[in-house]
């Protein structure tokens, strides 16, 4: 597995740290909990999309594109990181924002990530929930071409086999770090949404025969659908890097019990988790992804799903910019 074969632009501060969370571990009274700080990737408040964009935008540039077109929810962290990357690389950025969360507040529609998208000068277009975004992106691409530009379409979350390379790379980086630290990781846990993070990580963990099980905690789709989406992308990614067959269907595990009423809708357990990590460890988690994933991990620890002697490594995928969008909904 030689990732240097693939085009890549450098956008992230790497390696991101692996840190122990002693006060959270003590509070929960079970396994030791560690965090891989991908909230510290460095681009415009950081997050997991930056690793994927290193490969995806490099591919766009290789193909001669001058404009990136992408899609996300109004409070998309992916869109914010894409908009920042386009500024850094001198590319145009056309964004399709989906109104996916019902009854949004003023903060939701104007602050947090969408404020930063505007700061980066991305051209934002808004669409109702349930829009056919393949068709809508194709229309925007036609417009860009008609104006003499060369568009490149980045799927939601940069979750295709190219973006997933960023998380194959994260798995390799993490293994090197924990080997150096002498840390035996018994489980990895991550939020799973558009699937590129989960798929890339499982390919990296399996292709290296690390024997570290990975649990994805879902934030929108039901378990079967989420696992199938991750598995399909993992198969494609493994083929793309020349490691076909390294991931089996049963390696892909998602727990989708912590979504609550739906994508982007706060839950009590998310609220508790976000407060706990802030007040015990001085860390910021977000209401949509990392906070719900954390709520899942905390609940599973409390239920005794992990052994006391084990080490859990939680991938912090970032998203703190969205906290400001949820200022009215968090119970502090
Ligand atoms: C996008 C995102 C995720 C989910 O990653 P996917 O690759 O889309 O599954 C998790 N956490 C944060 C903060 C995100 O922005």
C-alpha cells in the first residue's frame, strides 16, 4: 500500500496528536479512553474532511479543473473545509446547500459553518430537503462550463474512493503513532455519516492486519443502510489502492442507536456528552457528528460493552464550528 502513488495537495497539519483522556476515563470508571485529534487538522478550524480533500482536490487539479462544486447541509463542515481549501489553492467554489434540518434557528442558517463559507467567498446556493443533487450539481457544472470554467464535482463529505484515501492514510498514521507510544489499541470508534471516514479507516486497519476492530456510530441512516454504504465504498477503495479483498462485510460495524429524531437534531445524550468533554477535558465536540458518536461511546462504556483493561481510541472528527449554530439548542 503506497499512498504516495496518488496525487495529493498538503492541506492538513499532520500527524494529528493521539491524547489520553484521563478525567473522562476516570469519570466513566471503565476502559482507558484516548482521542485521535482530527479536530486539529488545521484548515479553518479543522476536521476530518481536510484529509480527504488533500486527495480529492489534487485529483481535480490533475484533471485541469479551476472550480470545485460540492454539496452539504447548511451547517456542513465539509463545505466549510472545501471553501477554505479552494481559497488556499486559488480555485472557484460553488456550493449547493441542502436545508436538511427542520425548523432551523437564525443561528443555524447564519452562524457557524455557513458564516465561514461566506467569509471564504464560496458561491452558496440553497435547496430544499430531498433535492436530486446529482441533477442539481450537473446543472451547476453546465453553468460553470458555459462561463468558460472547468468544474470538478466533489460528492457530499468528499466520500468517494479518492477521498477515502485520506482515512486509509489516517489509519497508517495512527498505527505508527500508537506503535511508537507502546499503546495497545483494543477498539477504535468514529462517527460515520457519508462513509468515507469509516471506509478509509477500515481499509487501512484491515490491509495492515492491525486486528483493531472499528465501530462506527451513525448520525443519519439506519444500521443496515449505513453498513452497506460503508462496505461498498471500502471495497472500491481497497481495489483502488491494490488491496482488493482486504475488507469483509462483517468488518463493517455501525451502531445507529444514537441518532435520535434525525440528522442534525440534538439529543439529550449528545448534549450530555458535549458538556462532559468540555468540562472534564477542555475539548470541543459538535452536536451533529462527533457529539452523537461520543454519546454512543459513553453509553456503551456505561453498559459494560468494553473491558476495564482495554484502551479505546476515539477519532475526533471535528465540527466545533457548528456549536455556534446550535447556541439556542444546547442546554448548558
Ligand atoms: C463529515 C463529518 C463526520 C462523518 O464523516 P463521514 O466521512 O462523512 O462519514 C464526522 N464528524 C464530523 C465533524 C464531520 O464533519
